[in-house]
């Protein structure tokens, strides 16, 4: 009877030990995923950082080239951004960046990355948005100019941006697939 109890205790300890190891391994995997996500994320805006958006853009080029579909790349720069920080403080400047990233994600339903202090890259992949890009650019411009409210004060400030856009149609065989840096440069020049 004592041997049976001792065996049952050892068996229970073994199960507990295995459960603990499985739980610890799951925790490590979750931590690894979280670290990978944070490594590719801009600390302030929580959108992709420069390295990750460049990688994502290259993946999108391959994907759309393979599927023979269109995509667009936007390069966005906030006009006179330094004035927000100088005139209203850095916290208001941060609010402007958060507002802008939210607006870019909503208005273009694209993937947004921060590539500089007040510069953003947007990869637009939905067919309707690519096809009607001019309309969506106008909607974005109107929304940016009229919706930013300084938190806690109720004061509205217009946010204007320069946007360069490049639309790429992969439906024909004869066009070479551009590199991500080439598309970014073209969108920057279009701005």
C-alpha cells in the first residue's frame, strides 16, 4: 500500500513536471513572438518601423507580381511638423503622429510604416483602393485637415501632408519587378 502511494506520488510529480515544462515552453514561445513583433514596430505609433515596412513592401511586390495584381505605395510627409513641436510642445507633436497613423490605416486600409520622424510609407493592396487612389487621397487630405483635436483642450489644428503615390500594375509579363527601395524612391520623388 505504501509502495502504491509512493508510485502514485511519483507519477503525479512526473505529470506536474511535464506540465510545468510545457507551460514554460509555451511562455518562451509567446515571449519570442512578442519580442519579434516589438523589434519590427515603431515605439511611438505602433506601426511598422522602417526595416519591417521595407521588408513587407518587398514581400508585397513578390506577392502582387506572382498574382498579377496592382498595388500602390504612398510616401507621406507631414508639412511643417517642427512647428507642432515648437508651438505646442512635443506631446502635441506625438499626438499628431498618432492621429496621422490612425488616419492612414483607416483611409487606405493599407499597411503603414514610420520611416522617419514625420515620414510614413503606406502599402496599399486592396484593388478598389488602388484603382480609385486619387479619390482616397482626396478623402485623406480632407480628413487630415479637419479632424485633429488637441487632447484635453478641444482645439482643432489642421494637419497637412505631402503625399507621393506610385501605382504598380503587375498584370503584364513584360515589366520587371521593381525593388522596394526603387518604389520608395519613386514615391518620394512624386511627393
